[in-house]
């Protein structure tokens, strides 16, 4: 997600905040040195697409938290899901 958001920093503080959030999540997962690859956004409002992807990410993180074998990992994934959901609750588009 972070790599997908970086080209859209100019969209405003909502995107900048999401980039910071995902950067913190990567550090928490001890993966800060992995940049990932950017995926292209299709036609339509960039902010609407980002919001949809963020909601999907929050759902995925919550699902993975529910099946994690480690309690620490489950808590981390659940907190990541909650953070993304809180950032996008008011809407980005």
C-alpha cells in the first residue's frame, strides 16, 4: 500500500497521513527496508481508489489477526487494522 500511495502525496494530508501510518506498520513488522512495488491505479478518482484499497486492507488485516498463531502478531495486526479503519472512517474521496 505504501508504495502505491507515494506517487499521490500531492493529494493532501489524508494521503500523507496514510503513508506515515503504513511506514510505521512496516517498521513494526520489521520490514522497513522492503519498499514493495507500486501498483498502478486505474481510471476514476484517485482518492476513491485509495479509500477502497485502504478499506480492503483493514478487512484483510482483521482477518489475518483472527487466525494468527502468535498472540503478539494477532494484536499487532488488529491494531494495524483499527488504525487504517480510523484513518479512512471519515472518507478520503
